[in-house]
């Protein structure tokens, strides 16, 4: 699972210490989330996110019958960049993308070598963008944690997924970001039965209600000012520490 950054605070993983949560209560951030930032700390981005949230229903909607095998795994900022250009239709900044995907391109200062590397990378970049232009369905993996059940609503608070007012970026590139139009819909897990609720509560009590969250997404549009791809979350699978599925939303 590749490392990426989550940008927000309240109730989310890598900033748990700053939010007053103990290390024991938090799932390990390694291999997934490091930190999250509230979009409100960036006034311009907050305004964009709020505007997009209001109009989310008018955006293209995912076909929930799409087979899981059609979802393309995404685990890098380079792939987010490809998605950004595929969905936005903007002219591709090949030099910027080359700097993300090629260490040799970043390291050399020789203008001729840079041009040769860029010429070799362009067809590969074009191919990746074309793939996402034809298929906007992607899947990402991140860490999650369930908290103790709220007995009144029979729901478990779920931490680790981006809220509607936040965004994430991968470690290899902070320039291209991912946000959800319906992230708040996945803030709590509704137990399917009393038996499942008891089972999950036992896992929470023993610090085992955590692991990988497999998030199935559909790219709806882009935020040009923030270089952000906005997604609709289609479903989320919660896996236990042993990799077995314990719940689905």
C-alpha cells in the first residue's frame, strides 16, 4: 500500500496526537495516511470545495453496477495527475509530469538529455491519460479505524477516509489531489445486524477494528484552481488486520 497524505484534523489518523487521541487508540499510519488538513485552513480551496459539494448532485454519477474488476488501482500522485488531465481535458504539462514519474529527468541538468527523456516519456504519459479518459472508475487502499458503537444509532464512527471538506495527496506529488463529493456519507458504519454490531464492538475493544479500507471511486470532475480530482465514493470494504473483509459500506 503506497503512502499518501490526508489533509484534515478532526478524527483522522496522522494528526490524532494533535487532536488529543492516544497512540494506543489510533491505527498505525505507516504505509497509508500520514496527515490530513482541514480544507477550511485554505480559504480559496474551502470555497471551491463548498461550491462543488453544493452542486455534487449535478455531477456525473457512478454506475453502481460496474464490476469491481473494472476499477483501476490508483496508488500514486502520478496516476492522480493522469486522471486530472483525463477528466479536465486540459493540455498536458509534459515537463511537470516527467518530473513526477522520472527520477532521471529530475536529476539531469543537461538540456539535451532532458529533451530525449521527455520525448521517450510522452507516449507513455499519453497512454496513461487515455486509459483514464476511457475509464474513470478507480480503487484506492488506505487505513481505517472503527470507534466504539453509538448505542442510540447502532453506528460505529469510522476514521481514516477523507471527509467531504478535505482532500488527500500522495507522497510522490503534492500537486495533484483527491477529494470526495460524498465523503461524509462514509463517516459512520451502520451495523447490518445486532450480531455484527456485537462482533465489531468486540474487535474495537481489542484494538482489532482497523486495517485496510478498499475505497471504490468514480472520477466526477476536476477543480482547476486546486489541481484536484473530485470523486464519488461508490463503496468501501473494511478489511481486518488479517486481510479478511469484516464489513462493507
